[in-house]
């Protein structure tokens, strides 16, 4: 089964109709036949950004409950690795949610990502491989 890592930007856009990428992300999600993977830091970020609307926040949580995205818990070494990555990319800067997605990529082997964040064009995994932003080609 196709698996793709989901960043917060597209998830926010999916539940925020006024967001300029809403229609594009919604169309992509409706047509996507694989599994979306994300992390708890990303869920927290999405919840915070949708926090102005309890209805949108609840709709997002219901979507997660129905399997819209699989939420993973990083392994024991995640905090140390996220700190190291934050030091490496301090000029961007990298936030904890982005770092958690790099950890997820390392743990899962998934390199496809659904993101609106150009920083993922810069981030490299330890083997120097890049993410493949599947939203960029739509």
C-alpha cells in the first residue's frame, strides 16, 4: 500500500476553507488511495491552528478517528534526534513537528510527503536522500 507522510500545512488547509490551498488539498485527499502517516506534534500544531473554530477542530479530530491519517509515536531516541536536526537547520528554523516527521521518515522508510512547507526541499535524511513532495506535482 502507498504510504505518505502528512505535514500540518495540508491538514490545516483541508479543514480551513478560507486557506488558499484548501481546494487543491481537498482534491488531492479525495483522490488519494494510500495511507497518510503523521505524528502527535503535527496533530498538536493542526489543533492549535484550527483552535479559533471548535467546529473545525472537532471535524479534524473526527476525521483522524475515522482513519483519515494514522498517528504514530516516535521511538525513544526521537527527542535527541530532533534536537540534533534543530541545531543543523537552525537557520530555517526547524520546529519540533518538522523534526518529528523526519524521525517518522527514518523509522518508516517513507520518503513521500504531503506538505506546503518549502523547508522539506532543504531537509536531508542521514543518507542524504530527499523527501518527495507529492503535493508539488499537483
